[in-house]
C-alpha cells in the first residue's frame, strides 16, 4: 500500500509511549501498535483526530504517500 503511517516518528518527537498515548486517545495499545507498525489497512477520522489532538500535530505529520516498488518501474 502507498500510505505509510509515521506514528512512531511523531511519538518519538513528542517523547510519549504507547501506553500513555493509548490512555490519552482511548484506543487499546494493541490497536495503536497496529497503526504504529504500519499494519493497519484503514483508520477512522475520529481516531486520526484523537491522535492529532494528543500529539499536537497535523494529519500530514502522520500520513505519508510512498510509491510502491512495483509501481515505480
């Protein structure tokens, strides 16, 4: 998939751990871990909103479009 989630980068910049962010956002650590490790296939806008509020960032700070290797040729 061409969308990369840079949650781990933003969490490191904000010096916040998975458990603390989970508590602030109201999402289970397991589901947050799926996002953090780029295993998610979708994200709800309400979840994205909550993460952006907790990390004081913009959606563009978390989401990045990258070309698939197969599409690059």
